[in-house]
C-alpha cells in the first residue's frame, strides 16, 4: 500500500490502512523509542501509545508539517519525554573527564546500528534526551530547553557531554569483545 | 570535523535503521487501545476490586466511608460545640423556653424591662390610676379597646412599654394567689383598696382565673378562664389561641412578635419595633424551628442563612449514544458490567431560606466518578502457513498433490476493560422549597444547575487481566467544562442548637457529552445518590 493510500485510509480510520501504517513504520519508530528509553519494555509501551495517538490525531497531520515518518517520529519523541518527566530522575551527572577523550573517526562507520543504539541508550538520561532531540530530531537548544525545562546553555553542555561520553565508550570498546555480546535480537 | 563525523555517522546509521518488532502483538495492543479510546472507558485496580465485589462493595468502599466519617465528625463536633453554647445561654437569666400549654416571652432584657414596667406602673399610679402592675399591664395591653385608654394615653410612652412587657412586668410582682376574688387578669381588688377606679374599668369577677406565676425570668399564663369583661375575654382568647403570627399589641413603637404560632408550642419574642429606642429585643430560641414552619404565611424574604456540608454517594448510569456503525458495534460488544461505578461528591453549600419556605443555595464541591467498561474484543487473525502442498501417497504408488491452504484464519476473543478516573470541581446553584411538617421536621425539594471543571481524567485499560497501557490524561475525553441538571428531594431535621440534619435523594443528569466529537459515541451519565448533610442555622 502506498503512503498516500495509507494516509487517506487512516484519515477515514480504516483498519487496513492503520495496520499498513504499523507494518511500514513500526520498525523505525521502535528505533526512535529505543533511543529515548533505556529498556525494551518502556520503548514498546511508548511505541504503542504513540501509535494510538497517531491514529487518534491523524486529522492533525498535514504534509505542510513534513513527512509522515518525521511527524510520527516526533510523536514518539514527545511520548518518551512525557514518560521521562514522570518516571525518570533528571539530575544525574557524569564524570567531566569524559569531555577530553578523543576517538578515531574511522570507528563510527564500522559500528553496527545496534551498537550505536546501545551506546546511545547507555547515556545518562539528561544527556540522552538532549542528544536525541538535537542530533536526531533536529530541535535547536532553545526548543530543547523548553521541552526539558532547562536552559539552552545547559542543553549545549549536556550535548557536549553526551558526545564526549560516546567517544570515550567507543574507544574503550574498540578492542573489547563486549561488542560481540550485544544481543541484536531485540524482541 | 570530528564533531561532524560523529553526528553524521550516528544520524545516518540510526535515521534509517529499523528495529525488529513484532507488529502482530503491537497491532493487537493498538487495537485494544483504539477501541478503548473510542469508548472512553477505563480500568483501575480499585475499580477492578469494585467490579468483583459488586455495587454493594462499591457503595461501602473506603473512600465513601471516609467521606461520611468526615461529615459525621463535623456534625458531632458542631452538636457538641453548640450544646456547650446552649448551656452557657441557659445560665443567663433571660433564656426562655417554651413548654406545652404555656406562653413564653423571651427577652434579653427582661429584668430591665420589667423594672421599667414597674416604674411605669408606678408612674401610672402617680397619675391616679390606682392599679397594680398587673392591672396596668392588662389595661395597657388592651389600649385600643380598654376604657382606660384615655388614661393611659396621658402617659403613652410608659404605658406602651408596659404594653410591650405586659407579661414580663408581672414577673416582678409578688405572685398573686389564684382566687375567685381576684380580677380576671389576676388582680384582686380587695387586696388593693385604692383600685376602685380600676375596678370600674375592670369589674372584678368571681370566675376570673387568670393567674400569673412570677418566676425570676419567666412568666407563664397557666390558665385562662372565663371573664365578664369583653376586652379581657378578647385578650384571653387571643393569648389562648396564640393563632396570630405577628401579634401587634400596640399601634405604637413596641410590639409583641410571635416567632412561631402553633398552639401549645408558641415561641414569641419580645421585640421593640422602634429602632430608635433601646433594644428590648428578642433572643431567638435555641431550638430552631423550620423556617417555613407556620405554613409559610409569614412569607416575605426574611429567613435564615444556613451553611451545610453534604456528602453524596451516587449510583451512576451511563447513557451511551452510538453515532456510527463503529459506535454501534462497540455498544454491542460492551458487557453489562460497567454498572460498577464509584461516584462521590462532597459539597459545601450556603443556603438562604426564607420564612415562606422558598430557598436558594449555591455551593462548591469536589467530585469523582470512576467508571469501568468491559468489552469483548473479537478479532480475526489470518496467518500464512508454510505448506505449499499436501502430498497423498496412493496405493498404486502414485502421489497426489493437493494445494495446502495458504491462509489460516483464526478468530480470537479477548476481554478488555478500561477504567477511567474523573476528578472535578463543581459549582452548583439551585432554588428549592421547603414545607414544614412540624416545628422540627420539613420536607424539601430543589432543582438547579451545576458546572464542573475537570481536574484530571486518567485511567488505563487491561486486556485479559494484563495491564497494557495507562493514561495520565485520556485524550478521548473532553477537557472543557461540563453541565449538569441537579435536583434533590428529602427531609430536614432542625435539632436544638441550630444544627440541621438532612437526608434525601439527589439526582444529576449530565447534559454535556464527555467524549470528543471525533469519536463514534456520546457518553453521558445519570446519577442517583443519597444526599446527607449537616448544617448550621445562622
């Protein structure tokens, strides 16, 4: 089913179109949810709630707002933020020494997506949120500050720390067999 | 450069990466959530308990017991408080209480007024009217018709005061022994030789039986007998019947006002109507009678202000309207177990209640409605089997191949329940009417409107007893204000110490649809409850 057919069907609340939407985008949106949530169960909850919201508010989608995929991705992200506000402690800290670790750029391209995802999910909550919102969703620091109720400068700082932590852990695991232990079968 | 490489690498890898996900399970959960969202109903552990226990369990749940306990404690505290206040008042000298077959005059200044009356009597004596105080009282009480009117008019101010305290003045006098020789109103001419003039105006009679019992702060007309004097007969009849609600004994500045007029239970206050003069005043009796007591004929807008705390447990009945086939399908799948609802309201109400029985009240309350819907969720799952053909080996050694079914269709049935918790602040305004059954008991009825603001609408749903998803705010519900038609019918009991207890039926009909317009059903409720209240008459 083409995306236009899916959209028109979802606007009429057709179950077949909704199912097609789920089949088409569930994998990608689950990745988005997993980027925000450290455990699989929470990510699955968020994905399901996000789809319910997508279908309940599908009339609000318009092509002027961008691609359907990006629109749903933001719904997943917002759902993750809403969940985070309720359940997560936002006052974690990280060792500042990680700021000064450097990594070989060649490493990035050699990593599997699940490895990158695992690294991102291991980030402390406040860094992971900023990293995802800035790098993946494309929000600027002012918008991130409003969403997370922090200053824009704090958002910049958290992003820098998130990157530093990622570099550090990639270097640490460059010669580490632990990468091989990552379970790629998520579900 | 490194920065760009990091961001680019991560973004490029993750932006297109699709994690493995079981879409069948996901779709089943979404369907359940969508159906739940369409119905606007929900589930909770507490409500699940209520569902298992039935409506009786729901009615006596902890929340309701707590609410009723709070109201009860407030009531008990109020009774104790006003009981102590009442005892203090009893120790004061001028608290008057009625007893059957007696007439009381309650006056905050009985002593002073009695003294004045006595002085007044003295003044009258000085003017040559040789009467006892009793005579002066009685005479002045009948100032309009009594032959001594002209005499009294010479000293109208004092005599008017005497009029207003006609009974009180006797309190200060030595008790007259009931005697056949006494005057009709307790005057014994023989005991007062100088009262010949009075005797002409109030001919003595052997049958006169009005006696005054002088008690320090209380005067009681214990018996009213025959009299030969027309005026006295009129007075005696008037007092005996006590049928006038507002008895103005004088056209002057002072009057005697009955607060209640039922025979044998009259309470009347001595009230000086002239605002410019000193307040002789009326102390409202501690026993508050129904404001409408007396048939409401006293009318007007005068009345009481009553503050009341109400606790109302409700039994709620959902009214569901399907707007489409989808909605109708949901109604068909809905099980009849949603009747287990917990609805409760606590109100603080102010009521102005006129003597005519009409009242208006307004108040603010906090309410909850916990609802549960059970739905049979049926779905058809089609799976593709990996069996292209079935091979049948014949006896002759040849094989037959039969195409295998490519699709296997399986119907599944799931029970899913949704629970919703609605919390709201409600503002109510109503008008009502109260009819007194006797001095203490009244029946009331009222009708009005209420506006509620939702403070939260949370909930979650369960599929086959497994928690699937919860909602802090249910998007299926409207968050705008809701309107209700309210009404009540019940009894009020006016206790001593101004405490009012009430109990009755409360009715609410939700006028506003709870579900957002894009959903295929409309949901409203009808609530029938037990309104219990404790109030205080100010």
